[in-house]
């Protein structure tokens, strides 16, 4: 079992895991996994089985943008188009 990093460490990391993103944004893990699978959250992966790593600052900003678009009544396909083109 992996030990969780402190919020202080997470908040100063260049890269974060999906679980850490969930803690940073308050977004459910399953929601972030869905956004990732839909291509809305870019990530890096060293090899096939290694953890996906997300750029913390850019990804948190993107999640906030997705949230705002959802609040404004945009559908997932509309949001995908909007966030992929930025």
C-alpha cells in the first residue's frame, strides 16, 4: 500500500497522480478517470503499467474550466471540444 503524500508536497509538485488531483480539486476519482478516458485531461505515462502523471497547475485549471462549463449547461461532447482546442 502506498503512503499518501502530504498536501504540502502535493501542492508544490510539478506532477500529481489522479488520487492527488482528486484531493486537490474535491472532484471524485471516478469523474477524473472519466475525464481522462474521454481525452479531456492530458497526462504522461512513463511505461504501460506506470501511474499516469498530470501536470498539477495546468490540470487543476482545466478541471476548474470543465466545472464552469458544466455549470453553464454545456454537455460533455461540447466541453470536450472546448477544452481540447485550448
